[in-house]
C-alpha cells in the first residue's frame, strides 16, 4: 500500500461530486435603531413592552435582528452593553449583526458573534460606464407576471381577554368585538368592524404606512410601527367610542393621528 503524501487529504466523495454549495441569499431581519446610549434604560423599555412579563410577550419568534447605532443622540460607551444584549434575547430576538457603530466598538461587537454590515445610507453609488457609441438594435419583449399580494387574515369571532391574533406579512380584519385584554397585531393594516377595547398594533415590522380602523374606538393601547398610545392618555371626545382611523403623521415626527370616519 502506498503512503498518502503529507499535507493532502483523501476525499470519499465520488469524482466530480461536491458535498456542499454556497450561494448568496437574502434574509429578512428586523432593525433596532438605538437613539440613546443608556443601555439599561433601553433594556428596561424593551422588557416592559416585549419581555416575558411585558405588554406584548411572545411578540417576536426568534427573529433575526440588526442593531443600528446611526441615530445615537449623544456619545456613549459600551460599558454595561451586556444588559441590553440580554434583554434582546429575553424578548425572543436574535441579534446577528450591527451597523454604524464607532470603530472602537467593532472588536467588542464582533466578539458577541455579530456581523458588521454596511450602513445602506452611506453606501456609494457604483460608477456607470458611458454608453457605447455604436448603434445597437434594441429588442423589447413585454413580460407579464402575476405578483401575489399580501395575505389578509379574517377573524369572525369575538376575541376574549388573553387571546392574541397576529397577521404576519399582511392585514388583519376582525368582524367581531376585540375585548379588553385581547391583542390584535398585523404587519399591515388592522380593520375592526366592531368595538375595539383591547390592544391593536399595526405595522408591527416597521410599516409606517399602516393604519388602524374601528367602528367603535375604545382601546387599551394602539400602536403603529412601534409608536404607541395607551388608555392612560384619553382619546378626544369626538374620537372615543366613535368610528375612527389611526395613522402616523407625515411630518416625520412619529405622532399618531386620530381621525373620525364620517359616514
């Protein structure tokens, strides 16, 4: 038997057969945009909203998360950052990457197993080659392809306290009452063709164009793309108990706008 040369390994795979393949992929991920360097306070707010004992427990399902540092309003340090990291995991979020962090933080964040992804707002545009001068015959073919629209989840029974319904990737339509203590959540719009007394969270994955509609608005909490208002702040008299819609303002101030639905 001849000896195998040093430094080479023998493959058991048949000749010309590969055991694996690496391809590019596009994965959906949430983004946490940090606006304060007070990690402990931010962790507390997250746990109050999405933690096991928070307002919306089990809202996330091991969703991949990118932590964005681009909007920190004041200088910060990574001291005690582990508090925030632990809170994210307690909320069933999986931090996998970061962006726009100070250079001196890179080694520490990569030590958590996070990838450093580029800030899309600062990416340079690729140079475009000048068009060729020779004449080119252009052939145009019309391509018609049916693109499926977002899904809509319809609920036709009343929702009791403790029940939660989530329309992932689409709109939610509820044809009966949403009682106090119940939650309705959608990545798109929420339509309640009855009384809304529980919690309603539209645009759950950051859709700022989402809206909430109800024929009788008496909610414990309403939220659009993370901007929320609770019953501790009473609704105006012309909105409370009336048919109304809720949307985000168009001025970039992250304000909830309540408007009467006149019939």
